[in-house]
C-alpha cells in the first residue's frame, strides 16, 4: 500500500463523512458548509489521481459556485437558518434502504466489472479538454446556466416583500387625508 493509496482512503473517508453530515444535520447553513467539505475532499481525490483540471473545476464550479448559490438562495428567501424541527423523521428506514442499495450496487459492480483491468487514458491537455467542453458539451452548459439564472431570479422574486393590496393603500390614503 503506497502513500497515495492511504491519502486516497483518507480523502474518501472525509468525503463520506462530509456527505453524511450534510444529510444528518438539522441546520441548513451547516449542511451547506459540510457540502463544501465533501466536495473539497473529492477535489483532493482528483488531485491525488493526477487530474488537476478536474480538481480545479470541482473547486471552482461546485465549491465556488453551486454552494455559494445555495447559501445565497437561503439568505435571499429568508429561510430559517437555525435548527429545523420539521426535519425530524425516522432515520432507520432511510439508513436501511441506503445501506441495502449501496451493498447491492457494490456487489453488482464487482460482479460485472471485477475481471476487467482499466488502462489509464492518454493524458489530456487543457486544449483538448476545452475543445471537448465547448464542442460537445456547449448545449448542456448553456442550459445549466439558464437554469441557474432562473433559480436566482426565482429566489429574488420570492424574497421580495409582498406589496399591500391597492384597496388597502387607497383606504390608508383616504383615512390620512380625512384627519
């Protein structure tokens, strides 16, 4: 077992622990911060595997943009930031279903792909990756950006205080002028 294997195992454990903390915490802002920890650990795994571009994309896009957008939307909508009492649900059935699904998928992957050896692909350059992103994946990229923009506009609309009805405003003006 090499040092890289040990570091990959530690980063994997940190990612799994961060993911568990995301779904078990009762505070929304802390869940967002635990998501930063989990996604950062995945970026460390990319770095350890020699995929520097994927690691920096992970940091810039997921940690830098998605988590900030999540926290920004929470603050804009004035969602309760403290403990949420409506999140108290029985955890045992969900844990059993999650464990059974994970074990089943692990057994399936080992049975199907256990005999194959994966040869690493040729090292890609930033130019090749950029060409692939902007040639093959430009439409999903643009759709995602429009979706995020719509979510941001929706959060802003939801955060605005509702205006009083026009009749109530006219009555208030009439009462003020009659005094």
